């Protein structure tokens, strides 16, 4: 949020020959929404609410950032681990007479 003043420079402005008179102050809130800049003028009451909302968001980010970093570190460690060999290896599958008989009955081979 910023506090700004405006100067009327239109040709019909009655103080055109004098030093420019500033109007304001106006409180403006600017942010990006879907890649576009959104600017709003706020009343003093709205600005007070926005200040609280902005402070809450900053506090949320402050609390969430360490958790996000920890989560990314855990993911990197998990992905970097190699599969561990098992202690009991399974015997390779072999074709048995019973299995062949079952397959020929059920599958018609």
C-alpha cells in the first residue's frame, strides 16, 4: 500500500498557471492477479483492514516457509535413495506340471 497525491494537469484546471496543487492523500493497494496489475483506492477503514490482512499473510508465510523447505529436503532425500536389496530373495518362477495342466484347462492351450 502506498499513500499518494495527484496533480490535475487538465487545460481547464483553474490553478493551471500557479504551482500545481496536489490532491489527496489517497491510499492505493496494488497487487498482481493472473499476471495483471490490479490497483485499488482504499478508504482509511479499508486500509486498516488490509494492513491486518497483509500482516496475517506475512505471518502465515513466515510459519509455512520452514515447513516447505523441510518437505522439499525430505523429498530430495527420498528420491536420492537407492533401492535396498532384500535379505530373502524370491526363487525364480518355474513352470510345474500342475501349473501347466491348470493353464491348459483354463486357457484352452
